[in-house]
C-alpha cells in the first residue's frame, strides 16, 4: 500500500514545475545594449581600405587623442569596425561586469588576437548604460599563405567575458507595490488558473487571481508590501501542474522532427510508398545486307522501368503516449523526411489534434 501511494504521488508530480520556471515578475527583465567600436591589434586580418567607415572611425578616435591625420592616408589592416551587443540583467548595479559579443561589420577576415577599444553601450533610450573594453576570445582560427587558406569555425565574431562595466542603473523597486504581477512564459488558461490556485493555497487567502492566460496578479496586504523579496522567494518554490498545447515542430531543411509529450493521434490508416523510375539506354548497330546498298547506322533504344515500393496499408491506432505515436509511425518504415510528409498528411486528414509548425 505504501509503495502504491508513493507511485501515485510521484505520478501526480511528474508534470509539475516550479513557479520560477513558468513565470517571471512583471518588470524584472533584461535590457539590450548596443554600441559601435573598433578592434585593434589584428595581425593583418582587419578591414581593408574599401571599408571607408573603419578608416574614418580610426581617424576620429586618433583626433580625440590629439593626433590629426587624413583618413585617406591611412593604410592599415590591423583594425576592424565592430558592433558590440550585451544584455543588461535586472537589478544590475553600477560596477557590475557583464559579457559582450563583438561582431565584425566590415571585410575583416578574422578578429583573432584583437582588443576592443573603449566602447560605450547604449540602450533604446539613447543613454549609455555600460562601457566595454578588453581582449576578444574567438573560438576558431583563419590561416592564409601563398594563395591557400585554412579556417575553423566563425572567426569574425568574438566574446569578452565580463568585458563591460555597468555605469548606469535601470531604476526599479519592489518595495511599496500594491500588487505583484506574474507573467507566464507560455500563456495558457489552465496553467494560469492552477498558478493562482496554488498561490492562494500557499498564502491561505484568496489574494491571487488569473487576469488572462498570461497574467496572474497577487494582491499584497499591508504587512507584505515591505517584504516583497521574501514573498517572491516563498512563491518561487511552489510546484504547479502545467498544461501545454500539443505541438510538433518540423524542419524540412534538416529533416528534424520534435514532438512534445502531449501529442496524440486518432485512429488513421497510412500508406507511404516511393516511386522508382529507371531509364536504361541500349546502344546498337544496324548493319544492312551487303546487297541492299544501305548504310551502317547506330541505333538507340531506351528501356523504361517504373516501380513502386511495396508498403502495405497500416492502421495506426489512437496513441496515448509519445512512445506509442513514434512506434506507430516507425511501423510505416518512414525516414525523418518521410515523417514530415506523413505528419502533414495526417494533420490535413484531421487525425492529428496538435499544432504543426514548419520551420
């Protein structure tokens, strides 16, 4: 009896997820930053003279340092113009270091061994929130000599771990809120209702309500408004039985098929065969009779053979699990690319009650 009870509890929690994995606090999010800069120190793999903006940027940078030079007289290949992007995490304080990604925008061959020069990173409002600088880490290499080249991975994109320092903070406070809003990562009516019920059960009062499939609002009482962090930490560990929409994602380019555990199949009959067409040319010589006075000619006869593989019609019963669905489709003898066509046909026949997304 104890074993049966344990199995029942484990089965009941199999589809449960923590609140912090299915929802986030409204307003607590990352902000994207972008900047334009120069990478120096390249070993002849930087931008050429055709990238005029690189030469102009280099001349402008030197001008700010007191060196006056005409951009048209600059002939260097150790500098590359780049775009620098980063994500500013929520509650990042001044002095916090964040990672940056550096990408070439000119005709540079490689950023290997380069150093990013002081680059301001701006937000959507045009204000500078961080400053980036440092040596690039490029996961590859590019070698050229005597007309031959050898490369590995993508060498025009690099990364600087902790390469940017936060200079401006995004103002946001949790203290004094009248209510706490939770945003579901994947909006769903059932999940939102279950989330509100779990919160009410944990707090012992009807304080949470599902406003829509993607929003759950929690009313904060007088004693909770100054302890929002403690309340969120308490709610993050709640387990909620999520309900997700059945979906199948297929990629015709790579032949990849990904199906969720919620996918079901109705009873359907499937047959799938391939037509094989083979043309075999036969070349011969036509030799006339010696007394006929004709000419020797070359003749050609093509033999056409059309065959279709013998694959019987199979009945796929209603599947209750993903394993049943996969086993039933494998019984037809389908390859991944054939499986994509079969799934599309099953969807058109109305036997696949799931969302089919082709990427």
